[in-house]
C-alpha cells in the first residue's frame, strides 16, 4: 500500500528535468571534463585545464597586465582563455534510449581511465565514446524514475555507477559479476529504501570521498526541500531548505576538517538560487543565476588549486561558474 503515493509524487517531480550536468578530472593529462546530456539524448562536452577555471573565476573585466592577455571576455561569445573559446562539442549521435537522461563522468583509479555513462529513462546504462554508445547489461531492475551517481565499489578498489530507483532502492552496476555484469542491490542499503517525499536528485560520494570518510555516503534531496543521508540504520534528516522552489539539484564532495572530514553539499533550486548547509539548515548564498530553467548543478574539486568550483547549466546550454566573491559568471552562452 505504500508504493502508490511514492509513484505519484515522483512522476510529478521529474517532469521538468530536461538535462544533466557532470564533470570530472583526468589526472594523467591534468584536464577537467565538463559534460551535459540534454533532453534529446545529445552529449555535449568540453575539455579544459584547472588554470582556465582559476582565471574564469575572476570578476569580468578586472583582469590586468599579464593576466589580461590570457583572459578575455566577449559578451557575444563568452570567455576566451589563452585564445581558446569556452564552447561545447557534440559527441556522435543522440543516445538511442528515451529520456529523462542521467549523466555520469568519473575517473576510475583501478582502470586508469575516464568513464562516461548515461542512464536513459528506461534504466538502460550506456557507455559513451566520442563516436558511439554501447549498452551495458540489462536495465535497472527497479521502476523509474532513476537518479544516477557513482560510488566506491564494495568488492574491489574501483568506482561504479549507482542508481536510486522509483521505489527508493539503491542499485550498483557490478562490472565484475561473472559471466555477465549486472545490477545488484547495494549491500549496506538492502531493505532500507528511501521512503520520504519524491526525490529530485541523488548523490553518492566518490571513491576519493570514501577515502576521507571511510564509507560511502548517500544523499537525497526531495521536493519538500529536505536533504536526507544514509546511516547504518537507514535514512536520516541532514538539513532542510527553507523558501526554495522545487525541483532541487544536489552535488558535492568531502572536505577535510579538523578532527576528520565532512560533506560539502550545495543545492540549487529551480529559480537558480544556491543554498549551502549551515548546521541543520540550508541558507541562501549569492544571487540567483538568472538562467532558463530547468537547471542543473555540478561541483568540481580543483586539484592544483586545492579548492572547489561550483558550476550550473541551464536548458539552453549556458554554462555558469560561481566566482569566489559569490557571483555567477557565464562561461559560454548556449549549446
């Protein structure tokens, strides 16, 4: 009897989700990769350097001297860094599945390579190359809608796709299942499905985060503005967003603090307002982005600088970066 209201809530919550943003870092080339899959299944991406992120994080027009020679802002075309324009590149044909789509980009330390994944609206996982899409295994066994993230492999020292389904169950894609890789329920979340209001986003901490925390942390933001996290006994309230507009988008990472580590979890609402956690409550940070909804959010840890960058993208493909002074700057205007 509990399943019916969950289905109804979730189906109404995801109707505006038209694109998905993600990013990662390639330690072998010291490049960042920013990617978006839109509501047509088209994969847009961009490769860059941490230096570009550092320069683009400056205020518009405040560059001077040598810095002005490498950073240039053109209102008609976005940022140019060292003569290279910020723009999107399309990879191959659209995803063969149907939306809504979820995108996952991550560096796998075990295989030593970048992995680009897309999950379609039917729960089918695809691996992306620059020219083709390759389906991986069977669809997620649970019902839609789906939210895709990545986490530490519970069996080996790798990183793997992880999905929250429409019944609140958490699945991971086991690449090492013999003879056929397949979806399995996440061992430490069995029989403890998320049962709150309809989710609007889901986050599982990556392998690097797990090294700091000592475990995989799972976070869900729902349509009421409540962020919940997984514990040893089930889901518990983490913090609440007052005054925001659903649907909410969530991303983050683990940062070291005195005596341990804690999660940095910014949340973006549908009006483009960013919220940051303060104790058990999220508070507004900066001004709204001003992009065309629906919006998505992604956080990138800048390895060389030892700090983070917060990105957002709107439905037209405009890419925004949160500057160090709390304002947003437009890196490129559209797809």
